[in-house]
């Protein structure tokens, strides 16, 4: 198993003079400054699904390994012109895994079954449905092109070619391809371990008695589930009250057991914003005031060399910031490369006026070919996250969206959900 170089202590530092950071600039900074931090290991192919490919998968064998027939039928050599043709049959047949012994003479045909290696003297196959056959011969009408109904050796992948590139999250289909080209073990990244920590005196565990002014912790179960869906190893660090010493100890433990840390709450600059205060104290804190709604404050820093993403405490803002900023950044740390959500334009089924200055993300879903948005933009309306099937992304500038105008819709699936 091999490791990866540590991140630089100033990897989150903003350029001089930067105050408000546009979304695209924030994403570019993350993309340029982060890289894999996970170790590389070799595992059996059967254990590789969902893992990040660490090295190019190079084919040991061509696929198909030799020319073969794509259909059940009869094989012979050469094309056939229009008109009726009759070819005597040789004894025997070619089947998948049971090749024909010997060669097929010119002007003769042989019975072949799907997947069978083409016998010597055969380069063309006719479907059995197009043939009148007897035990001694076949008859059919042309024309038929040379090479019809056959597969060339290596027409899919040739030996020595790159079957899959590094950084890919391996799917069941990828395992089929690697098996077909002779690979039985594969170099993958260790699963990225991401610690999740909630902060604040107001936060209590679901099921416990909630006192005046207290709320149940909605962020931690949401973030832990997101990480598991993305194939990371989620490490639950619980919740910490507004106590700086307790938070310091919990961050120490998180840095020992994970390669990245997600916190929610305490990321701004208030008296009880201890996450940002401790990161500042450690000399590795950057408060990115991102021009985004919902969201804005995103505390970024290193704690004992481990990157910390300090998310807003509001669950709606926490989810948006996780999807837009933390997910692609964690993908880089995991060795996956940069994953940008794939959106598409859909006619709006709503009207919305937006001032310039911030990019906005609206909870949305598609009905009858139009995208509708949640009735309230209030970031405290957590039910809108369950109602939605994705986000509408509105650009940084001023916008007046009218019904029927095209808007960019980002389905949850484009975020890997």
C-alpha cells in the first residue's frame, strides 16, 4: 500500500484582496489546490466495485480474443453476389468454447453458433433464418458482404490498450470489462474517510428531550448518509456543545481517524463560532464568503494536516454547500478527479426576480415538462429538500425568470444521489 503527499498548509488561502468569492472562482480554487490523499492498494476484482481506480487498467488480452461469430448460422469465406447460392456442408460445427477442428475448404460452409471462434477458412457468416439447410448443403440468396455477422479480434479492446483510466469510480460494468481483458486484481484508492461533526449548544440528538431554544440535529444524519451514498467511509464524531476545549479534543480525534472533516455550525465569525476560531488559532483558517444563496460562509482550513470544511448550520444551506463545494473537493481528495454536476435547460414553471451579486440555488422538481420550485425560499424549510428532485441554478447576475423561460436544472442524480 502506498500513500499520498500531504496537503500544503496554505492550500485554502485566498488571493490578496479577495473578499466576496464568486462560485466559479471558489470552485476553481478547490479544483486547482486539492489532490488525492488516500493510499493505493491492490484488491481482487470482485472487491473493486465502488472503489476509485488508482492506475490505468491495461488489457492483458484482447476482447474478443479471436474472430468469432455474432449469430447462429453458417460460416464460409468471402462475399456473395445477388442470386441463389448453394454450398456443401462440412461435417462438424463450431460452438463457443468448442472450436471446429480443421479448416473449411473454399466453396464450403460449416455450422457455427453464437460466440464460436471462426474456423480457419471462414470470414463471413449468414443467419440460420436466411438459409434453407439439409444435412449435406445450404442454399440462400445474396447479396452478402464479406465479414457479415462476425466480430473482429480486439474490435472492443486490444491487448496492451488502456481499458479504463485512473480516477474512475468502478461500476459493475467496469468489472465485466476488466474481467474480459484478463485482469483479476486492480489498483484502487482506499476509501476516503470523512468525519462528520455537529456543533452548538442548541443541537440535541433526535429522540432526546429538547429544551427551550433547542433543535434536533438534522445535519449529521444527512451528511453521514450523503457520504455513504458517495462511497466514502463516514465517521460519526457526534455533536459538541459550544465549548472550545471540547471541540478541540473532538477535532483532534477526527483528524486521527479521517482524511477530511465536515462540521456544521460555528463557521462564521460570531462569539460562539468556535470552528472558525479554532482554525484561526491553528493558523490554517480561511473564511470563504462565497456569493451564493443559500450559504455564504464556508470555513476552510487544516487541522493537524486534515482538511476541514466548516459548513453552515442551516440544513438547507449545509446541503447546498456540500453538494456544490464539498462533494467535488472530497472527490479530489479521494482520487476521483473533479466531478461537476451535469445540468440541462428546462422551461420554467415559475416566475422569479433576482438581484445581482449572488448565485442562487432553488429547490425544484420537474412536472409535465416544466420545472417548478418550492413554494418558500426560506432556508429553514427543510421539507423542501424532500419535496425537491434537484436544484435550479440561477446565474450571478440579475435575472427575471418568467414562465416558459429556460432555466438550468441540476437533478439530484447529477450530484451522485
